C-alpha cells in the first residue's frame, strides 16, 4: 500500500463554481477525516467517517460543503458555489484505532484549492 | 470550548535539545498526539500519550500531565532536517473530532 492518496493535487477554479476532491485512504483503515489548512495554521477538522457513516461534521462548515464515503473506501469532498475564502489546502487522513485508544492518522498530500 | 496553545516559533542550534510545550482545554480527553509537517508536505505522526508520563521514540520524546492539561515534545540531538512545524492535537468530545494547535515552527541553525 502506498499510503493515502488525493486527487487532484491542485485545483484552480473561479468563484461560484463547484469542485470535488477525492481521497483514497489506506485500504484497511476504517476511519477517514477531512481537514482544511491555511498558511501558518494547524489542520482544521471538517468531517469524520467511520466506514461509510459520517459521524461528525464541523459546525464551521456551511451547507456548501458535503462529503461522502459511499462504500467505506474512497471519499469525496464537494464544495458548491466556491468563495475566495475557500482557498486552502484540503487534507485527507485515515486511521485505525489502536487498542489503547490511540489514533495515528496518516495524511495524504492534500489538494490545494485556489479560488479566483 | 476546546483549544490548544503552543508557542509559535522556537529556534535552536544543531545538536541541541528543544522542548515544545502544549497546553490544552477540552471537555473530554482522549490523549495528546504530536505531528510534524515540513513546508509543502503533509503532517506525519510522531507520538501519542494517553497516560501521564514520558514516551520515547528515538530522538523524540513526548510527555503528558493530565492533571495540568499539559504536554510537551522533546527533540534531542537536533538535526537540520528537524526544521519543520510541530502540532499538538487532541480528540474532542465524543472522540471523533480531532483538534490541532496552530503549530510551533522550529528553526534549527548550524
């Protein structure tokens, strides 16, 4: 397994357009997370899936954001009617829960979104 | 609310030891993790503490005091490649949402 992959790596879009990003987690990982990161800040939690169930979604997210993980494998994050403030790096991570309750999250390389 | 505080920048010389502190405020606690991120790269996991005490992994160690809501990452025998941002992170209430600190940028000088 080559780790978490994300596609595309870069996306430039005009304000008002819709964009969709894909994340392929490590195959045996049942947990999947989406984050957003801007320059100089830590990753900001967006949403979490356990298998195909979306168990938590940040209240910071507006209705323009939606995520799916239809078969508990890959996931997509869609942003509708993009705004310039959506410009950021979108990171996906996957994990398995350790017996101690620990959680080592493996991050993908991210998708850098630029809204013009 | 839930928040983490860590210094924004730390500078140290090659071969030295540096400690990066993290204080947290959460309504539930499921352990403290540390991640490293180089410029242009993705965060990579370094360590996890669920219980009080010191966890050692090679040149890196991490400490947790749950009673003080405090932890730190200790980097020994600093190398130039250790120049990166370091984030502490906790799980939020319910154990799903992960909250990251704003990060500490470490500069290692020759």
